[in-house]
């Protein structure tokens, strides 16, 4: 089988290697699609801790190739994969806060992930999914992270919502907020193509970060989906008094922003981090499987394994949203 292996910081190698072997409680999955994400870029540059050598890729799904006798999974089953593996036994896991497990590790970050033709996956990480376009399997994991943000926002319908950042997280959040009954959804992002796309996908309006300066204290809920300190600061200014700011974007570790504790208190602002996909993966698989989300416009390029090194070493082209890799496809 072929796999794209990170052998050292900045060094990706397309290797031919024997099929991996699955141990008890694991299955082999033929990877049909794997999304590339900003975290993959950070790992390649050595800016995000990972094991090496490593097969990257944490947004993937495929078909079960092999399962042990007695397994609840059978060859041919279409599955999405939750890459985040928690211990299940620590105080956080037992309290349902699995994303905070100190022993959490992930396929594509600490153990081999989806940028190979075949991957070993613990059975606990598999979710059945309806017969969808295989490329859509790459959206289940990021969608599960957005669903977590939606859960924390507690939308009940009729709210005014701002989404800051027009990448895949922002575009998925726009679609989720639409379905949650928000009365106004404003996407704030720099690139015009991303604003236009969001308006096609359900945003009622959109604007640039500069234009959004005029919308201070306007929105019931603000989803920060860009991950820069300036966008976090702007998100906090957009929420109305008594409103909520849900932080999904992940700014570089160590960066800080000035915050007025006075304003937080007297405006009763709720600022809530939302990390990963605890218990939302099954719903995300069902949602992708249902076909109600508009995912095709989010796919900017479909790549083979041979294209990935170049795609990860250069900035995405303007307006591009998501690159999806088909590992079994030959260039
Ligand atoms: P992305 O494709 O890079 O999208 C981020 C968007 O933010 C960009 O398209 C950019 O669009 C916009 N943006 C606005 N102002 C910006 C600024 N000052 N600097 C940089 N970008 C700016 O990323 P993504 O995949 O959608 O992910 C968004 C964030 O969520 C990232 O930080 C990612 O690490 C994080 N994330 C978090 C979770 C979680 O569980 N919390 C899960 C997945 C990803 P314009 O150029 O149009 O402005």
C-alpha cells in the first residue's frame, strides 16, 4: 500500500509499505477520502506536536476492509472515523469531557492516519454512515467540531448570529446556524468569494472585518471560526450585551489579547471555548449521511497522495475552502 509519511519536520515521503495488521479490537479501513486541514500544515512545519514517522490525516472515512470474526463491523461497511481517542477512565472522560482527557491522542497526529490507502482504526472510533459521495466523508470530523460549538451556543431559534472566518469551519457553522433557526446570520471574512459562498449557503448577509466594526454589540451569538487574535477580539466586540461568543478557531499557543474584565461583567458576556468533537461525531455522520448539507461547494480541489506535499507547503489559493485527498487514486 502507499502512504504519505512525515519522516521529519518539513519532510513528507510517499512510501510503499506492507499492509498494516489490525490487533484485537481494531479493523482495517480502505480510506476513500481524507481532508487536509490547517493542523496538518502546522504538524509538517513542526508547529504542532506529533509523533514521527507519521502518516498524517485526521479527517477521513472509508470502507472496512477487514474485521476480526465476531466484530460488529463487516468488510464493505462505509464508516466515518473519529480520530480522537480518549482513555475513557480518567476523571474528565468519566465526566463526559473526553476532549480534555490528558491521555487523548489522535489518528493522523500521534498514530498513523488517513493519508494512506489502508489504515488501522480502533473499532471504538468508527461510525456508520449512509451511502454518501465518498468525498463527503472528509467533512464529518470538522462538522462534528462545529456541532459541538452549536451545542454550546444553545440556539433555540430566532437569534442573530455572526460567524467570523469564512473557511470550512465558518461555512459549516453558517449552514448549521441556518438549520437551527437563526433569524440573521452574518459572515465576517476578508475574501469576497467566501462571503458570496456563505450567502449561497444560508447567510443572510456578509461583510469584511472592517465593515463589521460598525456592528459592535449587535449579535446574540458570535462563532469565532478564524483563529487569529484580531478575529477573537472582534468577535467579543460583536456580541450584544448578554450575548455569547463561542471560540472555535485556535490561535497560536502563547498569543494573548487585551480583555476588559469590566466589560465582561457589566455586559454579562459569555465567552466559551469549544474544542474538538466530544460525542458529536455520530450526529455529524448522520447529518452528512442525510445529504441535507451543501458540501460540494466546499470542495476546492480533489488531490492524489502525490499532490499533498505541494498542497501543504504552499498557502491555499484565494477563495479555496477544502482540499480532499483520495489516497487510492493514482496520479
Ligand atoms: P481556514 O480554512 O484557514 O479558515 C479560516 C478563515 O478565517 C480563513 O478562510 C480566513 O478567510 C478567515 N480569517 C479572517 N480573518 C483572519 C485573520 N486575521 N487571519 C487568518 N484568517 C482570517 O480554517 P478552518 O479549517 O475553517 O478552521 C478555522 C479555525 O478553527 C482554525 O483556527 C482551526 O485550527 C480551528 N479548528 C478548531 C476546531 C475545534 O475543535 N475548536 C476544529 C477544527 C479547526 P479570509 O481570508 O476570507 O479572511
